C-alpha cells in the first residue's frame, strides 16, 4: 500500500484527495516514477468517486 493511501471504503472529500494529488506531483518534481504513477492513478479514481458522491449529495 502507498503512503497516505486511504482504502476505497473510506470517505474523503474531493478537495482532500486533490490536495494529495498536488502534493504527489510536487514531490515528484513533475515526472512520476512507475510507483508514483500507480499511486496517482489510484488517487484519480478516488477523486472521481468523491466528486460523484459530492454531486449526489448536492442534488
């Protein structure tokens, strides 16, 4: 498991996940390693789920 990765059953806001994505890119200096790329992909999926959940809550 990646550092700071929250399992898919957890609920985090899209903003919190976005902040983690931004921090990952900052640490990586704009070029992701294979491991960082895998972490990024998981975070993007989590972010998309959070966006959908927030949109449903707002409706």
